[in-house]
C-alpha cells in the first residue's frame, strides 16, 4: 500500500504567520501523498470579538450558537483555510480547501443536548473518502477545515482532532496512513512544565495510567482518545509532535 501522511495542525502553529509558514514549508517537503487538517479557534475568537459576538466555552469546548456558527464558517472555511491553500500553492503544492459538506466527505449529527447544549456542534457519523482518494492520487492536497454537515443543509462545527482521526481511518482502507498531530509541544510530556520530558512511545494502558496520575490532562486527553481510536480502526501509526518533529520525532502511539 502507498503511504499517506495526514497532518493535523492547530493551536499557535496555525494562528501565527511565521510558525504557519514554517509548518507549511516542512509539510511541503514531506514525501508521498499527504492531507492537511487545520483548526483555528483563536482566530475565530478574535473575529467574534471584532464583530461583538460573545465567545462561550465550557471545559475548553466552544458553544456554537447561530451567530458563532457564522463566525466559525467564515474563519475556518474561509479565512484560515484559503490562506493555507494559497500558501501551499506558493510552495508548489497543488491544494484544495474543503469542508465536510464538499464531496459529502464527512457527515455528522448535531450533538444531542445532555447537561450542556453545545449548539451547532457535530458528532461524526459517516466518512466518504473515495473522491478525496482520487484527488490525492493525482497529487492534489486536500486541506480540511473543521466543519461538517448533516446532509440536511446544516453546517456543523466539529473538533479538528476528531476530523483528522476520522479522515485517517477512512483513508486507511486504501493507504498506509500515518496521522501526525502537530502543535506547540514536542510530544506527549511526562511533566507538562518540562518540554524535555517527551514520552517517546506510549500505549493505551500507559496513557490511562498517566491520565489517572494527572500527568496527562485537559486538551491532551481527547487528542489521545482520538489517536488510539484511529489505531484500533486501521491507522498504521500516530505521532504527536511540534513543527521541528514533523518528519520524524515526538511521541509515537502504539497499540496494546
């Protein structure tokens, strides 16, 4: 099987122009077939503030009412996505920016209300990568924004880590997929305050032990949950790293 590298970039890496350019330069140099998934939460928050729209968060998760949905659609599907596509084109990479509604590649349902009403937030229910497969085989790089749809005309804000994992699982039917989560830290850290405490290799049992001890917490937990789910469903390898470790480095996650 051909190798495909799917990189998810978020946090400060995608929000700051210098770090984004560095990331895209390194991404462009990756050999073989590739896909890029991006976030953009800080940009959405900044745009909402400029428009006088309040940002509401619960445990780090964005409440997406109608006004905020319009903001994230503009920012994720437009400003951030097309800026990345333009910069990749400048680097000689033929790229196309897509949401889950494009080519119906990722379908979701509006998250049911339990304790909290998250609004127009989507939980993925179906992934169709056949058309994306044709694109990547022609050396076109899909740049995937964190937006899905419900097949009834409704766009939904969806976690970018989840989109990356679900897309990687879909592609694993056709390719040997390496999923790389690229953010500010050099990997999963044994000590969150020490960037030199990178855990080189981590299995699911080790992850749960570190979670119980408190060494792994907050935003890293869903990232790792997505990662191990991807491995269990056919993704060849998952790494968590920073820009410098994009090609090789960071924490490699392994199956039990």
